[in-house]
C-alpha cells in the first residue's frame, strides 16, 4: 500500500512559479511509475506529466511542455513538479499518482494508476 501526500499549491499571479511535492509513505517508491494529473471544475482529470520508475523518458502534456518539469528523489521518496510561466488555464486541483504497471507508450491515463493523493489546489490569477 502506498500513501501519497501533495503539497506546495497556492495562489500565484500569471507568469509566476510554484513547485509541487508528492511525498510517499511506501518503501518501494523507486519501483513505481509516477504521474501528475490535474482537474479543473467541471472538467475531467487530465494528464500533466509522468516519470518512469527506471529513470527513463519523461512525459509531458503538450499544454505544459517547456514550462513544467517533473522530477523525483527516490531517496526522499518524493516527486516534484516545477511549474514556471504559469497561466490562468493552469488553475486546477493537482494530483499525484503511482502506478505499478509500465505501459510502453507511457502512463498517460488515470485508470493506469493504482494510488492517488488527495490533491492540492493551484490558482493562477490573471
């Protein structure tokens, strides 16, 4: 069983930056594929970024490519999402997730993940 806790959300002006953290309680954090998703009011949960357990390729949604960076520190059992050049359309609840399965094309969909955090609110004002 893995427990995930997000932190680092808040209110920021457009063009600003935030760094989200996702702390895991699991002892096998390094073996999980990890991802960030977000959900705005009235919208479906959407993929943001993903990191393979093996330290292989990183995956990003087109909407955040070049602005967001996903990283992980297996020793601290923590994943991060550095968000720069934030836009009002980035406003959402951000969730981290862990998956025990590796999909060759990438872990892009919520149903591919086994464990979820409670979410942290990110609000970007114009």
